[in-house]
C-alpha cells in the first residue's frame, strides 16, 4: 500500500504518520507523539546533552511504501521550566517526577471546545467538579489541589500558556474558558518542580499553543446537539520559507441544562513566527469575550422536583481578555541557548450574584436594619435606609463585582549542554518578573425574591453600616509584583543514573490601596527559596525508576488579604473589609515511582505507577462565618498543616486498529492539626456555629478514588467507534471538615462516540455523553434552611444539603472539514 510519510519535529516528540493524505496532514499537527509502522521500530531517545537540531525540518519526507500501518505514541521529552522550548525540554528518562501529557489527538478526540474535558480523560489524578453550575467554569482538582475560576477558592496549581503565567492576579483564579482549545498543541501537568513559581503547590499546568511551523492547512469543525449547543472552530496555518502564520477562531453557544445557565464563548488566537538556523521568534496574540450563567449549588429538595432547578439568581459572569506575547529562542553558541518571553495581558470580569440578604425591617418597620432588627442598614449616603418594601416581601440582594487587571512581565532563561567532568550535563538558569495592577469594585442592590428565586432589584444600594459585617461598596486598587530566580541542573552520573538539583527563589510584594477609605490598606511581602532534588535510574531500555523531593510556596492573594478578619467577615470575593496578615502556604512534596514501555507483537504499552506525599504548612481555607444569621459570610484563615498523599497508575495500549487507556488514582487528603472552624454544617454547635476538626479528618470535596477507561476501535479505515468510562468515589460535603455528615455519593459516567471519514476532506462524527442518564452531582455543600422558603411546597426547607447537578444524557453530532 502506498503511503506518505511526514516527519515533524516538536518539543515533545517527532511524528510519522501513514495511510492517507488527510491522516498525514492531521498527524503533522500532533506535536506530542510519533508514529511508526510494523514491524516495531525501536526509538532511541536523544542522548543526554546532545545538541538539538539547529532547525526543524519544514518539508515532508519522500513518499515510501510500507505494510501493515500502526500508530504508536511515545513521549520523548518533557517540559521542566515555564519557558518550555525544544532546547529546554528534558528527556523523559531523566525527569524525576510523574509524567502527565496530553497531545493534539487526545484533545481532538473529545470533540469539545472545553480544554478541561481532555485533562479529565487523560490525566489520572485530575477530577472536575462543577462548583459554579456551568461546565465552562468548573474546578480542576489534581492530587487534592485546585485550579478554579471561582473567586475565593484557595488555589494550588500554577497555569502557564506559552510560558506566561495566567493565574489572574487578584485571586490567582484560572479562567479556563479564555484558552482557545483548538489552538492547543499540548498540555503537560508538571509535578514536584518549584521552577514554576508561585502557586505550584500541587503542580503546574503548562499549555503550549500551535503555530504555522507545526500546523499546515485549514480545518473547520462544527457541532450541534442537546440543550441548544452549537459550536464551531476554524484554524489555519501556513509556512512560507522562514516565516509562518497561524490563526484560530472559536464560538460556542449553549442554553445550559439548568435554568438561567446559558453560555456564549468567543475566542481568537493568532501567531506569526520567524526562524533561521540559530533563532526562532514568535509574536502571538489572543482575545476572548465570554458570558455565562452560573447557577451554583441548589437544595436537594428542589432537585428532587426538577433536575434543572436553581436557587437564587441571577448568577452571571462576563470575562474579557486580550493578550500579546513575544517569545524568542536564540542559539548563542553550540552549547548555550537563550529563551525569552515578554508579555502583556488585560483582563476584565463582571459578575452579578443574586443572594439572600442580611437586610430586614427594623423594630420600627419603616426602617431597614442589617443582621438584626437593631443595627441600621445604611445607604450610600451613610444614612439609614427607609423600608420601601411590602410587609410580606422576601428581601434579597444583587451583589455585583468589577475586576480589571493589567499585567506585564518578562522572563529570561539560558540553557547549557556542555559536559561536566566528562559526563553529560544540562544546566538551566532563569528569571522572571511580573507586575499587575487591579481595580476591584463591589456593590449590593437590595431587591425582592420571587417564587422562582429570582432577585428583582429595586435601585436601592447598601452602604457601610456600623455592624461587624457590611455589604457596603468596595473600591480597591492592588498591585502585585512577583519576581523569581531559578536554576536546575541534570547531571548524568552514569548512562543509567541522572541526578537533578536546583531551586527557585520567589519574591511577592502585594499592596492594597483602599479607594473609599483606609480600612483595606495593606503592604505585604513574601519571600522564599524552594529547593528540588531528584534522580532517575534507567533499569532497562523500557523501564525507568524515579524519585524526588521539592518545595513550593503560595503567597496570599489580594482577595484573601482583604477578607481575613474573623471579627469582620464578608461575602467571600465580594465585600472586602480588612487586611490582617496571613502566612504564606508552603508545600513539601515527596514523589517516587516507575514508568516503562514495551512493544508486543500486536500492540505497544506505555505505563506508569507512582506515589506522592505533599504536606502543606500554614494552609489557607475559606471559613464560613459561624453566625448563621449572616448566611453567606466568611473569611480566609491559616489552618495549620494539611497533607495530600496518594497513588497513581496508568496504562496505554495501542495497536494498528485499536487503542485502550486506563488509569486509577487514590488521593488521601487530611487535616493534621486540631482546629475550631466556623461551619454551616448541620453538625456545627447550635450556639457558636463551630465544628471541631481533629487531626486525621478528611478534607472535604476531594474524592479518594477515581477510575478512568477509554477505548477506540477502527471498524474500517473510515469508520471508528469508541467510548469513555469514569467512576469517582464519594466525598465529604464542603463545610463538613469534621466528617460527621453523610458523604456525597459516588458516581459513574459512560459516554460513546463514532466518526466516519467520508473522503480525504470531510468527516462526520457524533457522541453521546452520560449515555445511561445518571443523575449525579460532583460538588456538594450546605445552606441555611431557614433563610428562604421552599416555594414548591410553601414550607421551609428541611434538608440542608445543596448540590451542583451534572449534565444529563446529551447527544451531539458534527462535521469536520480538513484542507
């Protein structure tokens, strides 16, 4: 059979693709794997210290003829620093930590424009919880650490896009919706490595984008289906001599499977590149404007009546971003390479959140009070508000926030591959500086709550009151200056044994300037050096052992510093009230395991098995205010030491017509100190509102077990089918840190998909998610049953549990055209 073989070099691997011209073009876009033909071809990783090719091939190899095509995916190199280029990537046999890598075909396999779906399917330790009630604004939890778009969530993962840290400055949040999925080349989840700077307590997610050197041609992908979903993406790339250009456009509309939960996503990404024999420069730009209805958790008594129910709305988010990055790689000498990144990012977010309110009629019903009938509720003019609402009205409030952040920064990194004492050695030294200015504002408009739990505004806004808590307006300007200096060295003691050592020094300077007074003013500096040491030993050509130890730190965010006083709680992420000091969080991680590969006569196997233990000192949690009459208020607090430990196992089989993937992760997350915490749990003391947390109690919202499996089978060269399965064990409800209440039940989800290649240009595909229509929830917490009545029954709620329901069974179909 005549085939065409195309060789494309990349940061992760080289790819050889066979069969048809379309398969050839598609595989050229896969920059995280290589493919070869039967009989198996042994792949020899680059020798340690070997100088990478000065220039990647830009043209296809000559056509050749081979028989019995099969596809083998095998990662050869892995990013170990934020500025990830071919010159800085390390051979996988020398990485002293777990390898978690998602490449282009694995992203495309999901037929989704939500990058979290690919991470969920392919990384054993990843779990997704739909905290906000919108799939585009879910939490990614990895090894018990969270990267979340929800303000107020203590963040434990650093996220980079093309070497630029994209944790938003005000709360370290991650807005996954701003990253264009079709333009992603690869994703690496890096562990046990302090080089990734602040927030890499549990690891870092490094996203690399496509460019015109590694993507040639055009592709249009459209899909529609259940709940009003309609989406389309367009990407195009071209190389002309030493120049390249790439662009991607994406659009999604979804009505949502719950009331008031539509999504509109609009994203653009573009890259212009130039390279010659000793350098490569890229200018990439991106923009997004996304609107979401995020309906959050809902009482179980409402879900029993209707799976799409909501509780207090509107809850909307509008995200806008524009960014400009300039990256460069320069081969200064045969053994020295310098990489640099300069970036600018402008981010704006507006939120509206309908809530119950502490405002109520005073003892004199013509006036309004806050918190109790004796504390005046003041307006913006500082005067007590009169009560314009009917006597039978149920009061609520629309809480609005505005966040505008401008961030600029530079990173510079140098890599040396000279031998040391006659042994191969790879030395990397780098530095980074990022500065952000954020303007944050919040306001609270009083209103009434109707029978659909919709808060209807009145035009009356709350001002500062004399009580310990307030929904008064906030005007805050913050500046963040983050400086880092890191060095890593990997030394080959023998051909089989490699040792890595180094560390990073982080300096975080955070200034808060209250624009409406002086209560929020603050000036805090956090410094720390975080070491790393590790080793790998190549037992055989297909088996490697690794072990390592590292530390990382997280500085408190301006959001946390602005709401950290137990005596002055606030509505988290909305009404900041004070700036008491918080200690930085420090993680201490041990990791060890094995990984290997084996070529059978019928398939290839890639596998890994490892364990880890991470202990956090001075961990920070979001604590509910124990005064139940002030539902929704809380503060941030250092809670002593916590520990997350576990085991991860993963196997991938690939043959000519089928492939199978399976993984298991065990995560044990516990408190290590005795704590007295405020909680809205039913187990809380009815007088104080506190719960007693004992050493060994399990941290809520972290399921202990997660099992994943997927398969794909080529019925014919044109017709392919596949499926996915996931099982997640039970977890404690948020607020039940003392582990006294029943857990959120475990759940299993099954999905299937199929595609048919009509010709070399057109493909039709379809998928069914949650094919068994399992009604489950990925997140649960508690609420005050007496705050609002159950309008469905006319009585008070009796069950304090609230859940974030997952999507029911959904059908989708689409067409992809490749040119």
